[in-house]
C-alpha cells in the first residue's frame, strides 16, 4: 500500500493530508511541520497500534503544553504538574479526574472570555476582544496539547475515539468560523515550538515503522 492509502485508512482530516502531501517525503514533512495537531494526531495513531505507551504519549502532550505555560490559566498548572508526575512514574494520579478538571478549566476560560467581550464598552472593545482571544488560546494550549493528546490514549476504544473525533471536529469547525480569533490565537501560541517537542520525543522512523509507512516516500 502507498503512504496515501495507509494514511487515508486512518481517517485524517483533509487539510492535514494535504499538508503532508506538499512535502517530497514523510521524513521531510515530519522535520519541517509547524502544525502540532497533525503531528499529535499521527502520534496518537502510533499509540493506538500499541507501539507507544500511554505514559510516553501523555509526556509528549504535557511538554507541548509547557511551551505555552505563560498563557495557561493558573488553575490548569497544578493539573498539568499532576500529569507530568504520572508520566514520570507516579501512580497516585487520577487521570480521568485530571482530564475532567482540565476540561472545566477550559470551559471557565471560555466563559470569562465571553463575559469580558460582552461587558466591554465601545472604547474598550478592542482590548476586551484581544483578552477574549488570549483566553481562547490559553485554554486551547492547555487542553488541546495536554488533554486532546491524552484522549488519544483511549483510541483503542473505537466508540470513545469516534465520539471524541466527532465532538472535536464540531468544535474546530465552530472555532475556525471566526477567522479573527483563529488568526490571533495562531499568533500567540507557538506551534513550531510544540512541533520541536514532538520531534524530540519521537522520530519519523518510529512512527512509520508502527504504521507501515515509508518515511522516504511522499504522500502520493
């Protein structure tokens, strides 16, 4: 099977597949990618094949979140510390409770952003909007990098994986509808740094070996 056939069977998003196809080889794509969601998705698939432990997967996710620690809501920081401790061998961390707590922090950040924007008068509208966007970005940095990749650890459960994928797709579509918010968030979250973290943690040869891909061929 070709790389495209193998990747297509894993149900990637069309944009992610198109980005990979722009490079001559998968190795080139992996070494130059600046889109953390594409890389985390593929790492999650490696985990679902049993070739990457849950601890290692969550470790990568937490390290990604740490690159934007200055943006993360304070309430999320001890939760990320708990996840980090678990990846280093601590067995007294309730992963489900931690994930749910991170989700609550995300919802609170969104609510605060909406409230700030709604309460702004005309003179402060721009500043409030920027604050709202920053809150979105911070919540996403904490939740998407740490929690979304953690959720991929349940990829072996097809029902959970499908439900999560559907929910995330709906969220992404709604979020992307506001181009101004998306552009602002992209400007203050460093996807490139997160991609470097992922590359440091797992190489393309390991990824390809787990999924049956050829790193020295493209997506054709």
